C-alpha cells in the first residue's frame, strides 16, 4: 500500500503542487518556517530522524531524556515496521531497538543525540555531516 502511495505522489505533481498552494494560503507562517529550515544551508535548526540502538530497548523516553540533555523535543516516534507515528510521545513511552524518533534542533545537538541513541548512521563530527550532505550543507545530521 505504501509503495502505491509513493508512486502516486511521484506521478501526481499537480496534486503536490495543489497541496503546496493550499498550505501557503492556509498556513503561510508554517510553510515559510519549513522552507527556511529545510532549504537554507545556514539555518539554525533541522528536522532529524534518530534510530535507536539496542542499548535503549525496554527503557523509556524519559530515561533517554532528549529534552533536558540536548534541549531537543521529540515530535514523533514510530516502532520498527509500523507506518503510523505517535505524535508528542510521553516520557513513559517504552523504547525499542530500531524505533525512530523525530526531533528538531541544531545540527550539533542532533549529532549528540544520534550518538547517545546508538544510531549507526550518526556522523562522527559536524565536518563529517557537512561532507556527507554535499550541497545540502550540514543537513546530513537530519537523515
């Protein structure tokens, strides 16, 4: 089902354009914020996906404590193999290996969280993140 949706979105550029126009009219500040954050190389914040390593299995989000340790909010969480996200998860959320957390913050803070979480895709440094991103700058930390 998910693959069909992806194929439809790739082919239906007019649908995507229509959504973009509607979003611009209904939520111009949100769209402007997202555009600046996602496309401006020197933007102060990035969205990031963090994949949890095995050391976090059976622990809670409160134990990972990304907000107090890195000042990063967890916007959503998704268990491995699931399509649906839990938005604004609570601290008592039980973590699992391979669980994905979505956050937003500075590249430095995101890199620290990626390393703490045991995410195998975490760049070793900011310069590694910038090299891996090519034209996108330090956006590699958000992948």
